[in-house]
């Protein structure tokens, strides 16, 4: 049975909560996290002076991906031709402005919309250098015309809405294309395509292990898939074995690059597929890129388990909850899923 409203909302809200939980420890080693938050590591959202738990660039860019898709949808609905990747590129140019960059003349016509004035989106929370430099170069990367050789996780961490809006094969193509706007290495964009496909497969109603296997089967049709497909196979094996999370993560990496972020998130999603809270805590307490692995893992589990399985106290305290719910509902109303 297809997963509808609750799961669209769960995907975006879940990702934001994962991002917010991981943010205070993003650049800390596991030993430092335990030193500061106790032997179980960080296990609750840190509330900032604004009264909310802060999201970071992962969720901010996810919001702009959703905006780009929805803007393209309304153009297409008016029977006009629309380049969907260009629409998302323009959305990322708006995101760039929120990060303190100056508006440029060529893009004057695109600086509009309801997101630009949101205070929470105008906060800089360690935005990825590749995203900043690629977008400020004013060159739009694509799979066929890569603009760099980066495979940082900045491509994958922002494409969950792609899997909500498009059916799965198209979600793979578009997820990869939207990531390639800034990340030119195959593992930078194929990890994003695989992630979007996985979300779409869950929305279609599949169980998580089947969805992962389907994702691998789709991924291997693409050139240069090996880094991504190998790590997914390894993540599946590790999740089903009885090694500790710490050992598993040491085999999968730290999550700073696309394929590692995908592998780590898939590992935690499968291992903790029935327990949002436990899995979330595990997914940010490690040496690596905690907010990105937290956010990708929770996008996956939110799409699988739905909003109802997310602790209410976390949903209420995460920044931009209302924006995320609105976008989830719009994606549902417009999607072909
Ligand atoms: Mg971040």
C-alpha cells in the first residue's frame, strides 16, 4: 500500500530532527561526544536561545530542493516547457543569498518567493564549501557537464524531496541531476540518485530491505556505480550481522563523502527500522558527519515509519516545522506517487 501524507511529513520532519540532533556534534570525534554528553552520547535535541533546535544546511537545502521542484511543477502544469534542473539550480541560487552572498545581476529575476525572508533559513550553519563555491561560480553542473570532481555529501543530503515527488526511476535520474549541479564526481551524484530512489520505493509501500535491494539493482545500471553499490551491499551485510555500531561505522567510513553518507544511513535505517528514537541517537554518535548521517537516516525512516512514530516533543521543538509540513503536503498534492 502506498505511503501517503503522514510519510511525506515524516520524511521531511524526520530529516530535520536528525540534522538538529547531529548539529552540535558535527565536528566532534565520538570520544569527544561521550566526554561532553555522557557515555551514551548526545541523545536529546539541544534547544538554542531561540527556543528551537537548530537545523543546518542539510535541511535548509532540502527545503530549497522542494521549492525548485514545486516551482517547476507549476510551470509544467501550465503546459509550458520547464527545465526542472534549472528550476532547482535557481532555488539553490536563492539559498546562496540566504548564506550571505550578494545578489548578482544575471539572476535578478529569480530572487523572489516566500522562503527568502525566513529568518531561520538565513542563518549560516556550516554550509558545505563545495555547494558555496559551485553555486557562486554561476556555472550549472550536470552529469554530462561536471563542474568539479567533488563527491562530498552535499549532493545527497538535500534530495529527499525528489523521492517524494517523482516515481522511483525518475527520482533516481533527477536526484543525481540535482546533485550534479554542484557535485561532479559520480559518487557525489549517484549516491543522491540512489537515496532519492530509495525514498520513492518506500513511499510506494515497500519494506525497507526490499527497497534497498531495488536501489542497488537500479544503481548498477549507471556508469561508475561501484563505490556506491559496494558500500550499499556492505551496509546490508553489516546491518544483518551482530557487529557493534562502532565496528560497522569503522568499516563504512565517516559520511563526509556521498557514498559513505549513503552507506552509513542505510545501515542505521535497516538496523533500527522499528525504532525512530534509538536509531536516531545511534546515527549521530560517531566520529563523522553527524548532522548529515542523522538527517539522511531520518529522511529514510520518516518515509518508512511515518510522522506518528516520531516523538512529539522533538517534532514540536525543531526549527521550521511548519515550513516542512507545508512543503510535504504540497509535494504530496503535486506528486505522481
Ligand atoms: Mg549540515
